[in-house]
C-alpha cells in the first residue's frame, strides 16, 4: 500500500514514519511507498524497508499537495498545521495552512477517485467549556481560538467529503501531547511539555498556569497508536460523524509534577517556577479539561498510559536527541 | 448609515431592500447609502429615499466584494448563497460561493477596520436529527448535506472573526422560508412553498414527501424582521456564540395544506398530488423538524405568525407579481 504523511517532518509525523518503517506494514498490508511532505524537506528514514519520497512544499499549494498524494495512495495522514498561538498571532497564516491546506488535501484525495483513508488531526482546542467541562461525545464545537475554529472547519470539510464518497476521513481531536521533545514552540500548550522536559534537561522553566490547572493530555505513543487505528479501522460504524474524541487523560499540573518527581526526584520538580502568563492563559483557559470519550473506546481506540510512563518514555526515546539538538 | 445586501436580487434580499426603502432608516439611524450586490445586477428600488448602488458581481471574487462593502459600511446582510440541492449537485460551485464567498465577505469587512455588523443567513440544513429532533440551543451542527456543511463553516469563520474584532456577526439559522414567490427552485425544500403557491396560481403540483412530514418553517416577513433585529441588537450578550436558532414554527405538510384550504378552499388543496421523490427526501429527511429557540426569544427575536397568515401574506404581497412574472 501507499502512504502519505503531510507534516512528515513534525514531531508526530516523524514518530509515525519511524513506526511505519519499523512495522513495514499497516493493517496487515505491506507498505510499498511512503511519501513524507513538509514545509522543509523531511529527514531521511534510513531503516525503512520501502522506498521513501521526501518532498518539501506548501500544504496550501494544491499542485504540491497533489504531488504528495500520488495515484494509488491508500492512506493520508494529514498532520500539517499552524499551531494555536501562531494561528492566533497571524490570522492569515492560520487560515492559509489550516483551512486552505485542508481544502487542498480534500481536492487531491478526491481527484484520485479511489476514496483514500484520511486521518486528520483535529484538536481539543476546537471545543470550549474550560476547566469545569467534561465534553460528551455529542459535544458541540464552539472554539475559543482561531486554531480551534480552523480545525473544526477542517473536520466539517472532511466529514462532508466522506459522506460524498470523495475520501474516507477519521478526524481525531488530539489532546495536548506531552512530552514533546525539542524546544518550547508557539503552541499555547507548550508549557505542558516544558514542565517535564526542561527539568529533565537540567534546566529551569516557567509554568504560566497554576498547579490546579487541568489539561486533557495524551502521550506521543498514544497519538501514534490512535493514528494507526484510525488508518485501519472499519469506518462504517462512524456513519456521518467522523469526529473522534480519543481516550486521553485529564491531568492537573500538580499531577504532572508528581509524575516528574516520582521518576526524576524532587530536584527535577524544583526546576519549575510558577509565573502567570495572561496571554497563554487566555488561550488555554477555554479548552475543556476532560472528555467522556466513550465512543472512541467502543470503536477500539486504546487507552492512554499513566503519567509516569509518559515521563519514562520521554527519557527512553527523546531525551538524548533533544539534548544533542539543543547542544546541551 | 451605510448598508450592503449581498444577494440583493434574491427573494429575501429584495424584500429586505424594499423594507429598508420604506423605513429609510435602520435601528433609528437614517440610511445614507444602500448597496445591492448580486450575480446579476439587482432590480432598481424606485421608492428609496437614499442613493442605491446596484452592482453585479461574484461573491467569491474578493475585489468585487470589497467594492460592494465600501468604507463607512455599518451593516452587511450576507444572503448570497448556492442553495441546498444545487450545492449537492455541484460540489465545487457550492464551495466557491458558500465558503470562498463568505471568506471574501470576512476579509472585506476586516479590511474596513471599523468592525461592521454582519448578518449571515445560515440554515436549519446545518443540523441533523430529522423528524424526531427538537434541537436545543446548544445543539451540535452535524450536517447531512454540503450546503449545511458550508453554512456551518461560514458560521465558524464569522464567529471567530467576531471574537477577534474584525466584524460583529449574527448568524441566523434560517428555517425553510414559505411562501417563496416565483418558480420552483433548486432548493430541496422548494416543495414547501410550491404546495401553497402553485395551487393559488391555479396549478397542480407534486409533493415529494408525505402529509405527516414536518418542516421547521418561517415566513418571509419573519425572516426580514429577524434580519432587522440582528442588524440592530446589542451583540454583547451573545458572547462567543454568534449562532441564532430563531423562533420559527414546526409544521407538517398536512397542517400547511389545512392552512391553504382554510384560506383558499378545498379546490386549492386538491391541486396537490403526492409523488414521492427519493432524491429530495434524501436531503430533507436529515433536517430537524423542530427547535427550542429559547435563546433567540430571550434575545428579542419576534415570534413566527400562524400559517394562515403566511398564506394570506403571500396572496397580498406576492401572488400577482408571481402570476405576471410567469405569464399566467
């Protein structure tokens, strides 16, 4: 089978590509070709048992996207996006990448005429309700930020395209992913990873919200498992509704720091300082802190592992790379 | 004040323009200029006490839309759309007008820098649930057709633009409007007007659904009243949520025909034949037959008049024009 990852040089795109290279197959079918597409040319995938095309291009450019989704493509992972704080700071850029990019993906898939599976990363940021919310599976998306609005729009487009038979979408409303490697980024939720990652690197970091602040989170491992399940599941039971609230975990900052401390000791925890940031808070305060996620469980999406495992997984898989990349 | 009607040559656009010409003012402020914009040059508005610009253009053309929304524009009524059955038959046309058109409106309003009020006609077709539904004010939009999906997307765009302060939108989810004058059109709900209008013209007509089929309806008069209220209301109580489910009325086909009979006699009713049409049914079956609409009532949107009044209003206001236009 042929697979494309849009956003193939991003953190999750690379994790997913590495997993596909390791498995050599998806849903029991051998992978014959993998296309990695991103704004910069994606890094090589040396261990892959199949040919890998690595393409640099703009996801909002229909011709470039069509080139990344060649005839015979069975599965498209559409992970390319402008993140939350950046989409808030630059409205036109967010619209361009998150809306026009998804339109380009839709039209490229439709042009194939073979109804490819599309796994689209939507976001918890497409919902509101804040700290007190427990979003039901039938919950309404009333976004409090442009990123969330653009993600909800992308879902509507791909859902309607699925109904029409242009493609076969599963829209995963991804929780805040922790622990992200690398550097702090422009996502408003960047602190959720930073308060684990920076202390493990021996660095101090600032937490812009209080210890009691709760976040709906998932691990990179769970995200990849969900992508693989979404790529291979039977979509008939989804009917019209292509949105999935996957079974993440609701965790307070205090609970995250407890996990950090239990794995890496009190000196790690002591590297986190609390410095309120109203701009970050203004974005994340609207995001719901919990979801029911019953439908996703019934549909076979695997459960999120405990927080301590997230910290250990980061240490095992990403700490050394991050240290090297950042010259620490 | 300066007012623009996009879709100013449509049925509701002309009703609204005529009302503005009659009043000469909106929300107590004198109208200094009215721009009517449509795909064909809008008809003259001879009785208007203010200058009227009549512009032919494509709502998906940003430059044309910017020309229709000049500096100093206070209120934009965005009624331009490709209707339901047409958007289902021609996906790209629907996307072009209903999505890219609304994007062009958003950017033109944003470019003014003066946060104009935008009254956008969304639709009952953006919801699902079908005959058994009573949609709550917090109901989720899960459209069963491309028109509804594109309307829900337009709402998300204008809602987010309102939050950002680019404009100040009220998104009215219009029920099926009856009685429409003129000819049957490409809306899947065209029959709802046809079963009243055609018999009053002395013509037989086919009803594609059963007598028990219920529709969430409103009159052209109520629609115009709602537009005027949306244009002048205080939007602060809306907060993030710019969507309004106005207080329409749930009516079965039998109830509509009873109203027809009570106003125009049994011979009028006898001109309606029941001929099931699976294509029409496939679109309209998903539309919810009733809404709670409590929020709209609290916000001052006026109640829908009884069905007999709708039939009488059509006879008084639109029957002769329709007869003349159709050469009957």
